[in-house]
C-alpha cells in the first residue's frame, strides 16, 4: 500500500478576474522511503499542490476536492480540527520556500524548533527544548546557536532550522517546497547533502518541489512534470531522464546545460498559459511543435511500462 495516494485533487482560486485553476485533477502516489520530485516552470501550480496536500489553504479558495489517502485513510474527509490535531505536522510536515519568511523574527530558533512538539504532540516546554537541541545538532548546527534569533544566522543555517522544525515530530511525509531557493551554490550543495543523509538515516519520504532539474536528479526516486495545473508525466528517475516522453518534458530537459556532453541549449518557445483561461485540449498544444488535430481534445494519462504520460502521441502504445 502506498504511503500517499492522491486522486483527482482539485484546488481553484477565486480572483477578481475569474477562477484560477491552480491544481486541476492531479493524481499520483508515493511509497514509503521514496522521494517524488515535481518540476515545472514558475506558476504551474507546484506550490499550490503542496498546500492542497497539507491543507494550508488561502482564503480565496473556490474549489477544493478530491481524495488524499495517507496510509490508506482519506484525510480529505477529516474535519479541519481533526486534520490539524492528527495530520498536520504530526504525519505531514513542510519545509517552506524562503526560510527567513518562515521563521518568527522575535523568537529564538530553539523555541521555534520545539514549538511543534508543544503544540502538536502535547509535550512540556522543557522536554521539547531538550528534543529541539538534539534535532538542531542532527541538522549540523552547533548547540550554541539554539538561543540565537533568525537574523543572527546565515541563510544556510536558517534553512537547516526550518528542516529541523519539519522533522522534529518524526512525520510520515515531508514536503520540501524549493528548500534551496535563494541560497548560493555551496550552501545549496550542503543542504542537499543534509537532506540525503537524513533520508537515509531516518527512512524519510519526501515530496521535493523545485524548478531546478539538476537538484531534483540528485534526490528523486520518481519524477513528475507539472504544467498548467496538471501532472503531465510521471516516471521513475531512470526512465524520466533516460527517455522523457512528453514534448514539454523533452524541451524542459533540453534547456538544461550538461557537463558530460556537448548539446545545443534550446529555449522553450512561447510562455506558460494563463490559468484563468487555460488552452482547450492539451494545455501544451500552443507551444508544441508536435501538435496534431486530436490535441484539441484533452488527452488521458497513458501508461507505458509504468511510465505515465498525458499526450496523444502515445495513444496507440499502451
């Protein structure tokens, strides 16, 4: 049984200009101990998908429906109170994009790492602080920094503190929303090495959201391409990087420079669609050089030896 199984998850936003289809009938599953990396251009709905799973919804949500099974239980059926008490941070936690914005500037970092234990696990403050000190050491920060404020730490240290906050309750699933954004290359590498070490030591399950395909390849067991609110390709990492099927995934990988081979870097033509009024049929059709007449109809998700792709090019190969 999959640790997490998402079926037809939908989250639309209400705006003055109309309805934004940020997450539009998304389905996937993850086994325990796996990492699923979700890649795509900015504005494709990656962060909205993560918030839909952990149910951190903005006030302007218009439609929120579908099924999300965690260890076989449909957590979408839980009330907000039960979800907050039983699931959020106890079973699913999240590392937010931009560590400085995720931390309270007037609380010491040790108190902030301890806070999930106090609020979600009912632990006493003294015991929680002791656990927080150990967790902070596990993410590679000296104990002397426990009583510092966020502004006294470097960007990489703040990111490690946010990771410690996400892991302190020993959750089943950790969502990483661009955990290395705004960090320099060396700090990025250090954070990625930390995530890989923690995954191995604690048998962690990650959803890794990023627009950096090179970083995704380091950590991912499975890869998913998201485009215009939909997942359009899903495969294990070896198949995904070895033989990408969707024209958009091919162009996405083709736009990334490599060290081991000479290749012509080609940009993806056009711009991502407006999610207020996405294209009819295949949403990549206006930018696709392999578009056909049938692409005016929305393609289903075809399955080819476990490699799933939402493209009419593969309609006769299932």
